[in-house]
């Protein structure tokens, strides 16, 4: 059954409104998190002001985990249903996850330089995080290489989407390795704070600022994901996501008296 023009227009309008609302919510949470992390949260007694990088470093890592979980789910859905829309979601989530993992490494390196006196250490958390970024960056590179070889788009086509889905699913095995590396091996990183089995050893004001930052990063990433998926779908099928353009009415001929 074909979707009517009215339904397409209504769906597009509702989607645009939802994305605008998400953007406003994300912006409000980001502003609240910024104020809380600077004005409300106290300065750490041991690390000083460099500890405030936590309010960027931890949310970036957290949302990267979520993005790769979306890759896992969307890739599995594509392999089962062969629906190109799921491949679009997997691609967008992979891009978000790679960017945020690189941001995690960058902020972590700066934090380590300020506190430990070194930009890099062969720490299990650092090494596994770098490996995670490389695996999903390789998934993006694989898409481009397969698309150029087959002469097809880099998303939506089975020749590209199926191998990328396999890599996306396999790559998620590294996420628990990264998260639990501080428990399984000796690490410079501290163990869980917010999700610690006992009462979190963190000031409540720091915890509030961190939770606001986590919420802001999650909502912002959701908006980016939705926006990117719409753009990818528009490239493949403009009629699905763009409201039809109305043709101008023909001019009415003037009456001759």
C-alpha cells in the first residue's frame, strides 16, 4: 500500500517537531550541566580543577557505549529484516560512537597529562578504548571500500550493509572489555563511582553535575542520531522524508471586456 502525500507530509512535520523539541531539551540540560560543573560542584581535593574534565570525559564514554549498543541492535535487525533503514541507523550510530570514543581518549589524555604527568600510559582501559575506536573506524572504512568496489552507496545496499553489520555486532564484544578492564586487570583508572556496589565515594554536588552532563550528552546524541538518519534516508529516497513541493497554480487569464 502506497503512503499518501498527506501522510508523508504529516510524518515529516511530526519528525521535525520531535527533533526540535529534543534539541531544546538537550540544550537546556547542557546549560544546566555546565553551570553545575563550574559553579555548584566543588573542586576536587586531590586533583584540583583538572578533575572537572570528568563532566565531559565520562559522558562521552557513556554515550559511546550507548551508540555502539545501538549499532549492535540495528545491525542485528538489518540482518534479520534486510531493511535499509536499520542500516542507516547502524551507520549513524557508528559515526557517533567513533567521534565520542576519540573525544574520550582526547579528554582522558589531557586529564592524565594534568594529573599523572603523562599523555599516554599502557593502561588496560586506555588500550582497550583505543582498540574499540579502531575497530569501529575500520567498519566505516570498510563501508567506503566496499561501496567504491561495487559502485553502490555506502549504506543501504546489501553488498555493503551485511559485512558492516557483521563487524558492528562483533565489535560490541569490546565494550564490556573496556568497561570491566579496571576490575579484571590492574589499572591506573579508579573503579566505578556512580554504579559502585557501595555508596558512591563522590560528593553529592559532583554527582548531580555528572548526572546532568550524562543526561545532556544522551539527549544531544539522540538528536544527532535522528538528524543523521533523516539525511541518510533522504539521499536514498527523497520522497520518504521530504514533504512534496507544491506546484504553483497556473495564472488566471484576464477577462477581455
